């Protein structure tokens, strides 16, 4: 069965718990920032909540476990409620990925504390395995969502930064961008485009977290 899964079967519980937390906080962050900037759309649809049931997409979560990529239910955002749509749009978009980076940092803090107090033996290393997975998956989601392809947050950030004429062109060709993105993710091209980003980005940001925590904790 492991041949059909993106993760070893013994790690699936860690993956599921990590993704439930990561997806929930990510979508809540979008909803919360949008609400703070005056958009009640997500709140009115019951998305301004920390309940995973409001945010998880069953198929998207299952696909991530099987194929290594997936999604949660996107938070609805109505830009017409924003006084400054471009600034608010950028902050709403960046809130999701930053929430995943924050979660990875929190996970690393706990991991360091476990090391500092010599608690490696707890549960036969259960906590260490879980937090390793938790940190890695949240960094992966942080980087993945910043990729500049629709419908990811990175694309929305670029879209709001672009001048109106460029933004109009981006909207016009957005469906092609989604198609190109899917081709890169679900074909062997991911080994040459997506994987190198993760293989470089995750150690880089983990190094930043390590450097900060080595000063704060150790």
C-alpha cells in the first residue's frame, strides 16, 4: 500500500494531524485578516473559525497524502469591502503562508525545548517524529503557497502588486496559468521545478529558524 502513498504509512497519523492544523490555521488567517480590513464575507459563511470542519476539503487533504499535494477550501474574499483593495488584498494573501511559517517556528521551539530538557525518550521518540513532520509540512506549505501561479497566494500577491493594465492581462490568461501549474505539479516536471524549490527553500528557512532559536533558547 505504501507504493500508493506520498508518505510512509507509519507517518500518516503525523501527516494528518499536521495538515489539519496547518490547513485550518492557514484559512483562518485569510479570513481573520480579511475581516479586520472590513470584509465580513468569510465570517458570514462560517469561515472565521478554528474548526477544521469549516476549512478542510476532504478530497484535497486525501490527495496530499496520496500524491504529495492538495488543498483546503479557499476562503471567500470580497475586495469591494476594502478601503485600499491592493494593500488589503496583499495582506490577506500573505497571511496564509505566514501563518504556516509561524506554525513551523512554534513547532521548532517545542522541538528545541524537548532537546534542551533531554526528553527524547518520551513515547519512543513520538513527539520528535511528530514535530519534525509538523515543521517540514508547514514550511512546505509556506513555500508552496508563495509560488507565483494561480490559484496560489503568491500569484494573488503579484496580481495586487501589478499595475492595472498588467493585472488585466493576468486575469485574461489566468486559466492558462492554472493549467501550466497543474502540469508542473502532476507530471515528472515537478522533479525539475517544484522539488528543487522545496529542496533549497526548506533547508534555507529551517536554517533561519535554527539560527534564531539557537540565540533565544540554547
